[in-house]
């Protein structure tokens, strides 16, 4: 019997997405940018997931932001909330490193 609804393909996609998130090493830190405004920077996300992850984080944090040069840049200091949101998006806790007080 053939798989009419594509359940096998959906399961393969979910499993491969979970495996990809396990291999990711995320680094999150806050720094000051132009005009001494604080921003939260997330680096290490997969290029394919940058825009989607940035959009979800901006929505959940009610802030502006952008994707530039492989980084997600969120307006404001969100270090206290970002770990929980990344966990909710499916990234494992051991792959998330939040660096307090780091500036470039």
C-alpha cells in the first residue's frame, strides 16, 4: 500500500530537522552598536534556518531585528529570555552558550 498522505516524508523531515539542530553550536551575546544601543546577537545558526528563526524570535520578543552575514541581530538586550525561546524552537540546551557582558 502506498503512502497517500506523505507521512514517511514528513517523519523524515522532522527527524532530519532534529538531527540538524543537535549539531548546531549557538553563541548568544549582547553588545552595543551604533549610538550605544544594545543588541542581542545569535551566531552559529544554519544558513537555511536564519530567516525563519529570526522571524520567530522577533515575534516572540516583540522587537526589531535583522539577519546579516550569518548572524541574527535583535534590537535590545534579550539575554535573559533567549535560552528559553531557543529551547522552545527545538535547539538542545547543551548547544546554546549565552555569554554575559561580551562586546566586540
